[in-house]
C-alpha cells in the first residue's frame, strides 16, 4: 500500500489544448493518504474517470507526475502499478465459473492455490456469492456480475489502492444500499486505500472519511462530510451537497458585513473584500435559518412535508430562500422574520469562500 501523490497533473484529450475548457483535468495537486476511504464526487463529465485512469495508469497525463510513495510511476504501465479498478459496468469472464473469476487476479500473481481458495471463499462470503461459486458467470444477472467485479477488485490484499468507478450504477436499489454499507465495512476490514467515484452525494457521504469534490476538471474542496456541509469552500459544493442545497443571497459588503437588500447579516468575523473585487454572495444552508420575532422580513410561499422535517420556501424581494425545519417547529402563516445562525453564515466572492 502506498500514499498516492498527484503533482501538477493536467490532462487534455486534445492534441493542442488552448482554452481552459480544453482540459479535462485543469490542474491537480492532491495527496491520497495510505489507508484512506475517499469518495470522488462530482457531476457527470467533471473528470472523475479521467482522474482515476491517470492514477491507474490507463491514461498518461499531458502534464505532471504521479507518485506512489516516493516512486514516480507516471510512465509505468497499469499492470505494473499493483492497483485494482472496478468499472461502472461489470468486467467478467463469461465462460469461467464465478470461483475462477474471483481467483483470476490471484492466480495471475502466482498465489498458491491453498491461499487462493481461502481468499476467494472469504470474498464470496462478504459478497454473498458462496451459493453460485460453481456456476458459470454467463448465467448471472447484471447485479451478480457486478458483484463478481467488486470481488475481483477486493480479492488481492497487496494492492496500492482499490478504485471503484460508479460501481453501483447497474445494481438494483435494495442491493445498492446493502453493498454500499458493505464496502464501508470492507474498507475497515481490508485497510487498503479506497477511492470511490460517484455523482451521488449520499453514496459519497456514507462511504467516505474524506470527500474530494470535483467541478469541471478541478478539485473544489477536500473535506470530511461535516466540513463540506458546514463550510463549503465553493458555492458549487454548497449547492451540490445538501438537500435542498445552500441558499445563495447576492450581497454587498458594508463596513465589513454582508448586506442583502440593505439587511445586514452577522458573520463570525469582519469580512474583508477580496483584492480583485468580484461577485459577492452570502451562503447559508437551509438548516441554519429559523423564524424569529424580528429579522429579515419574508413572505411564506410553500411548506413541504418530507418526513422527518419540513422544507419551507420563503421570499424576500422576490428572492427565494429555503429553510429546513423540525417537524414540530411552528411556522408563521403568510409573513415572518428570519434569523440566520451567525457561525454558519459564509460569504463568497466569485464562488469562493472568503475566510
Ligand atoms: P466523469 O467520469 O466525471 O463523468 P470523464 O473523466 O469521463 O468525466 O470526462 C471528463 C471530460 O473529458 C468530459 O468532457 C468528457 O467528454 C471528456 N472525455 C472523456 N473521455 C474522453 C476521451 N476518451 N476522448 C475525448 N474526450 C473525453
Ligand atoms: Mg465517469
């Protein structure tokens, strides 16, 4: 196992990249520490698979270096990197039995049969494949095949990293839930560095200790689920994580405090305007706003009951704001006043938090 470092990595699929948009990976400096459980989260097309392929060696980056511990592996072929990669769609040998499929990565490394048997049975037990070990892989459903792919990814105990590229896409919802928790357990059991790619925030937050959020070829934040929730570094993170996402209110800085249509909000510290100026916004999550006796006057537009809590949509000067309220909390009828939790009120300039 190893620490993985990406040093000034950029990648373009084009011969002569010119504008920023020509780069699938714009510039990455990233360290994945040994044994970590990471999620790589971002919308489709943001560069997740490209990044995985750079780590695994399926793709040589246009610029920059990839290090496993202190060894430069940038030019090392994928099969010499000791990594396991599980793809979005199952990769199995149809003519082989389930057992032989799982055994394949080990036999390939000339692991003695006795150990192969032990390890295959262990993995089969974890993934509930014991009953079908003797069957041909071709007879299995898409779910079953993807479980084999997962098993093949997990079977070797000597890999530097195990990477999962949206592996639960083809799995039915019930099993998805089960496998997701299982992968988390497996990480604790195996202790290998794992990178789990997904565009689904719930999947990312359940699996990972650290979430790496990507947006159009850039990493916008690396943090624990709590950090991403409480202090999104970029408005994209605020909007992409959370349901509903973070509220964004256009503001002006007056005497070091953000004001929204003339109403001043309190922040933990005085906010200094960035040197270059930029578009200013207040970011506050719906969970950190409540109704009060005075504050920002709003009209109540809609109340949605979503089970454990309610989502209240309000407006000030035609600008929409959302609140998440506990079931039992009272909600005013037509009009009310909002109070904003000071410590959770962030200010952004051109999308980036001002600290
Ligand atoms: P994700 O996995 O986050 O959906 P990808 O890494 O697959 O994103 O893609 C990032 C960008 O690179 C996209 O704009 C995509 O169209 C482009 N891209 C991906 N693979 C190739 C390829 N083989 N050739 C050219 N462009 C590609
Ligand atoms: Mg992808």
